């Protein structure tokens, strides 16, 4: 069995908890002895046992002895108690169970905790090593890392553009820059976040739905909709305030404005007050309201302000093989090839006599 | 043996003639009987036998009988004589040799000839069908198609840009937008063309070399350098006019200007006169001077004028995962994924606390 097989299984288990564990990280763990599975588990949510404890309990249920087993776990086991923590340290449980070896994909991102799980286990005579799948392990807990280190939600900026970098944030009707496959993919991105965010301008211009129309929602359910509203009045008849999911629409508003926004359609919507200045406060308020992974879909004003503030983690840029400016032109038979860190697009002039489109 | 195996071999043979056959197309042919090679050949240049005749001659040399064989050929066999054509029709030779079946990747692009080879062969009782590898076959003869249908060279436009579409035509020193792998790839593109073209502005600003510094030249040797000069004086000390390859530097100039440009450094350079208006004339003159595949590397003025005229066939756009405007920003761990006709770039904010670069 290759060294990635069991870690991949642990990562799959961890993903079952994605969107359910905040403010904890999603973690998965597999116990293996003599090349066979002894027990497995994942963290299901705050107050529930950690993945390591779940795996040990699973082994007991199966009537199998974890003594001498190897633990494959997506995150360094915890070794601390107290401070609001509701579960005992996993390192202690692993030592007591007689586990012989621990393989952890990544260290705890908290600099005050990182490496201490490793040190505790090694001092107890358990063999410990890092990896494989460090990159996947780090991506899995990107929201937790951002919470721990930056006290704000993890933020993905998403947009579509043409070859010249002309943006258009997709509205419900288009005009679309990107193709149908990109739109399906964009909905899969939504499913990987717990809220889809737009600014007030996009709300007014596009009246978007921001629902999940392709793909399955994550374990935490479909993403909420979050409007970065400021203090301007909003159209109370907008879909976000009137459709079946309106109780899943949240607004960030200036203090004192909620009452003014309480049009009939906004019944059921929730409000976060923000003075437009105190980003630290906003970060903590968003986390407290359960927002840990935001997908920002526009528009340009909101994105520029988030970028200026450094409030973004991942960019997801869809580029279409065409120019929308001037007369507009779509390349025929476009082919993309990765070249180092760059991408090479080769495409034909559709009107050229040697073009496949001729 | 899959139906693509022999056609791929025919394509490989054809490529040996690339850059040598103008104004004829590069063509390759393979004769196969009972799953075994009987003979093969490719067109080596004007006045030389066609690929089909080469394959038949090769079979004779090997002492093998092509009777009953299948011919895999990258282009529909010719069936016409006269009009400056120096070789007899291949269709006749195939019938006389008793070939049983012909598979041709693509039809002759000349609308007055296309389908006639097929018709002649079928009327003689030879089974005929199109494909496979139509796309590769079409790309192989893109220069010939452009010559036949548009009476001008095949033209590739190449440039590098950032995510916002900010261009920079690479000069000899940079600043480079794209990475080292892209620059190697760009030199491979040069090897696939018979001339590298720049405008007078690029010559003055960048003083480029336009030589092949990575990869092997094509069968026709390294590309010449062609300066789209207009009537402005040029720096006689430019590398293109003074280096060891200066006899491979050509200029397109306004009528009457060559004498003025005959600075000592330009000894050995060649001139094409053009009034800036008559594009048809320029196309024919370029073809007559042996230019059949041009790679245009800038600058913006030249590219805009070619695009306005529809004088381009392929775009080759290198995009780097960064923004060069403002403070500039390179995404960390960029990943490109094809999504339908679009490309999705996912990359990290290098300053984000959850970034792999943190």
C-alpha cells in the first residue's frame, strides 16, 4: 500500500465534516495495523469528539486492538486542555491506546500549539513524521488557519474575464463571458463555501439568486447569501429578500440602518452591523455568526476594497478565449497548455482561411 | 494496430519537410499491407517527387509489392497536371501500382482541386476515406492553405501578458512578464516559423536579437528576421543589422527608402518595397521571397495594424499568474485547469496567513 493511500482516506473522511466543524478544523483519522484498517473517524462538529478519538472508538466498536497501530491523521493531534476546549487532548488518548506511530499531514497552524503534539508523542516513545499530502491538508483547514492567525473568515475572490482582463461579474441572465462548463464549475465553488457574497451595486444591477443550481451542497448545507450593503437603501423586491431562501440572506450594514432596510421583503434576513472602519471587529463578528468560508462574486467596488485591505486568500479567475471589447472576437479551437507557472493559449482567427472554423 | 498509428507516422514524415516545401505543402505517406509497412516517403521540396510517389519508390527499393496495400497520406492525393506543376498526378500512379485503399487526413484546400483526387480514385475502384487526424493534417498545411486561399504567408501573433491583459513584448533584457519555461516555449515557436517579425518601434526600443537560443531549428534552418520598417530611419547599429546573422535580416520599407537605410551596418540585408496600401501585393511579394510562416512578436502598432487587416491566423498568448499594474502581485501556487473552452486559474494571496507562501 503506497504511503498516500491511507492519508487520502483520512482526507476523504475529514471532508465529510467540512462546513460543520467551525470554529474547529475539519480533521480525519485512520488507524492501520498490518496493512489493514483498525478504525477510522472524523470530527463532526464543535463539542463532538476529535477525529483521533472517533477512530479509537471505532476500533473498539469493531473489537480491534489499536495497540501497535499507525495513525494517519490530516492534522497534528492536539495536546492542550482548557481555554474553552471541550474535549481531552488526543495525544494522551493515543499514548494510552498504545498506538505505535503517527503520520500527520500538517502541523497545527496555531503557532502556540504547532509542534507540541509532535513533541508530546515523541517523548512518549511514539514514532512521528509529517506528510504525505501536506498541500491537501493545508487547503482542508485554510478556514481554520485564517481564523486562528487572522481572526476573519477565509475569502475566495471569483470572477470571469476575457483575454484582455475585461471583467464581468456574472448576473443571472449574463451576458456571460465564460462558457457553460465554467458556470457549472462556479457553482461547485459555491458549494465549497458557506456563504456567497456580493456588494450592494451587484444586488441592484444584477438582482442575483446566488443559489446552488449545479452540484451538491457540502455537508453544511447550501451556502448562505451575504450582501455587503453599506448604508445605501436596497431594493426590497430583490430575489435575495423575497425568494424561498430569504431566511438565508444576511446583510452587512452600517449601524443604525437596519430599521430603514426593514422592508416587508426583508423579513427573515439577518443583519451584521459594521462601521466601515473596524475590520478586526467585522472579522470576529462574521466568525461568530458562523461565516468561515466566503466566496465573493463581485462587484468591482467590493473586490477592490477587500484587496486593498488584504482580505482575500484565494483568487479563482475564469478566463474565456475571447475579446469582448470593440467588435468582439472568440478564438476558434482554443487550446490551453501549462508552461511553467504560465499558461499558453493558442487559438485561431475564426475568419482566417486556414482556420478550423473556415 | 489502431487507425491512428499509421497516420501519425505519415504526419511525422511530413514534418521532416516542413519549411522546405514552399510553395508546396508538407506531405507524408505510408503504404501498409497486411499490417506491415511496405514503403514510406515525404515531400522534400519543389520539383521533388510528391510523398505518394516517394512511398511507391521506397516500396520498389525494398522489393515489396504495393498491390493491394493501403495508403495513409496526410493530404488528398493530387490529380491535376500542368499550370507550372512539375510532377505527374499521384492518383494515376496509385491506380497503376494497384493500391487498394487510400486514407487521407484532409482534403486539398484549393476549392478547385478539393475532392477531385477522391473522385478519381473512387472511379478507379480504390476505396477512399477521410481521416483520422484531420486537425493535425490541417495544421500541418496551414501555410499552404493560407497561400492557396489568401495569397499571403501564414501569420502567428505572439505576446505575453499579465492577468489583466497588460502586454509586454519581450525584449532581450526583459522586464519579463512570463516565466523561463514560457521563454523556452517561445523559442520553440520561432523554430516552427520561417521568419520572426517585429515593427520598427520594437527594433528601436528593444534592439532584439530574434535568434533561436533554445531548441532545434526546423528542417528549413533557423528563422530569418523581418523588420516591418515603414519609412522611418532605423538605427544602423542595431543587432539585427550588425550581428553574425545580418544576412538573414529582411526589411519591409516604403518605395524609395532603401537607399537612405543603406547604412554600413545594413550590408547584406534584403529589402521588400511596400507602399503601405497594397496588401495583396505585399502578400505575393512575401511568398515570392520564401516567407510562408511568420511569427509576429510585436510591437503593439504592428499587431494592431495586422489585426485590423485580418492578417493573422493563430494567436499564441502567454499569460502569467500575476498583475504587473499598481504594486504588482504574483499569485502563490498558481494552478490552471481547463474548463470547457475557458481556463480557471486558482492562486493564493502570497500574504494571506493560510497561503502556502506564508
